[in-house]
């Protein structure tokens, strides 16, 4: 215990500071007093750029609906209501499934937002963790027939304001089975002519090598050399005629054009993902599930598939069978 002189000195110092002992010992403002709106800039800075593209619109809606709530005041029911609003206000497209995707993305965004707040010590638990994601409706997506692929390519060639880019996208996704992000994020250093592969950086920032034909590599290199002379290293490969890098918007434009020009899309709301679906189906029929799983960039679905994971050489052999062209990695020893 401090002696009387020490206590007196401490009280004198507090008096000079204008603070009473009761105020010193009373409750203080904690970081949890931050509102959702105040904490949002921290979340934005901590989120990888690639993920920001997905979260940005839902952050805005979260701010609009719960921005004035303190982080420790947000309840699970508030997150459920936020997700339901996102579903009800989802933009209607021909390939939507009742806003299920919007509701799912809203819950994913909220979970990530409040998970970071927990990690920062601002709240004790994540109010979004207990919100159940909706069950996805069965998809109509399927592998395309050769005639349907020809139709898509024809529309890309004759009804586009940039047929070079659109036909290259059709070829790229049909051959590689890549997601959209794989094409958008394709950089010059991802093109490997010696091994005849492209490196794709897609979902979860996972990188993988995909064998391609020499012809596709030539198309990619010719495309970028004319639209972005001198591009190298981390520079984007796929570009608009202006030289600007490819964005997701082009895929929406292409899908809308297909759906407008082709009558059969009334019952098959085709998008670029249908080409990925087609590529993976073809590979599965030719080389089996393990090779299709590797081409898709999917994690093994069982312990057995982890042991039987396919190699790049097997992907290359499947490509040879699909295209009828030789590949340097397709070893048969």
C-alpha cells in the first residue's frame, strides 16, 4: 500500500489533470464502441484486392443497413435480415436462381467482416457465424454440344464489337476450363512457352499450371503484343482494344449477347462458365474424375482422391486427346 505522502501526491496530480479517482476507476470507452461504418475502412484495408471485387457491393449494403450499429450491438437476426434484403433486391438476370447467390454472398461478407472484428479483439463472437446459408437450387448448367459451341463462337465472331477478344475468350475457357478470374488475372509471366502451360491464379489465390496448345499460346501472345506493346512481367495479357485490361464486365456483355441472339438459350441461360463446365466434362469422359478434378483446380473430395491426384502430364495427355495436337508434357513412360 502507498503511504500517505504518496497518496496525497497522486491525488494532487489527478486534481491538476482534472480527473477524479472515481472517473479513473470507472468504465472507459472500449474499441467495441466502434460502429460498423467506422470499422469498415479497416476491413477494406485488410482484405486482399481480389476478394474486394466480391465484397465491395455487399460492404456498401451492410453500411447502409447496419452502419450506425455498434459492433457489439449487431445480432444474428440483424445479419439474417441483411442477407434477406440482399436476396430480395438482387439484380435479375436470365441465369439467376431467385437471389440465392446474393444471399449467400451477403452472409459470406458479413462472416468475414465480423471475424476480423473478433480477431482484433473488438467483439467476443461473430454474430454472422450462426446464420445459415441458403440451399442452392439445382443448376441447369451442363456441357454444351458441338453445335452449341459453334453457335457461341459464331455470335462472338459476327455480333461483337470486339470479335478478337470474344473469340479468344471462348477458346481460352473451352481449352483450359478456367474460371473468369483465371483469364482476368492472367499475366505475361504466367505464359510459359517452353513447357507450353499457363499459370492460373483463381479462387482463394490458388495457383495451378494448365497445359494448353501451342496455337492458343500464340494467339495470346499475338493479342497482347498488338494491344499492349512491351507488356511484361505482371502486366495483363487479355485486353480491350483500348489497351485496358479485361474486366468482369466483358463476360456479362458476352453472355447477354448470346442470350439475345440464340433462341436455344431461352431454356439454357448460357454464360462463360458453361464453357468451363464443358471442358471439365470432356476431360472427365476422356481421362476420368481425378484428371478433371485437377484441371478444375478443385481440392480432393475424399481421402482416396488425395492419394490419386492427377499430374500435369495427365492433364497434357487429356488435352492431346481433346485437340489432336501434341504436347511436350504428355509423357507416356
